[in-house]
C-alpha cells in the first residue's frame, strides 16, 4: 500500500467524490473515516461486490470534496490527528506513529 499518485474521482452510492482507497478492509475504513471526519470531510463508504462467497469483504472509501487529494494534503501538512499532531505518510499508511516532520533524511536534517 502506498499513497495514491493520481487524483481519482468516482461515484459511491450515487454521489460523486474523490476516491481515497479501494479494497480497504473494515479496520482501515474505520481508521480513515475517523481521521477524515475529524479534518472536516464528509466520508462515503461502499461495500464492494464479491465474486465468491469466501472472498473477504472490502470497501471503497471516498470523500465528497472533489478537490481533496490525500497525497497533497499529507505533504503540505494540512491533515491533523485527533491528538493535534501532523499526519505523516507513515501514520496515513498505518505503518507507525512517526510524527517527525521530515519525510526524508539529508545531512542537514536532525
């Protein structure tokens, strides 16, 4: 899983919006829904159709804001956690809670 490079539009339950993620599990949907609603977005969630009964249930999650692009908002440091910290790429991808403001290391960063 990585940050989406493209800005994807689509329909969820008959409403147009920005698609945040497709094929997300229930835990991921709950995490993103809480985060995005805290930041003032109206979240749309739709269960994906399964081809077979034994396939896991997945969801498509999006927001009604057509200009929202998660990659831009993360790198511009515009998203906040409910605790007031800046959302980083690691936090968004649920890889950890590294809230360091640097996304890369150089000889000048501490």
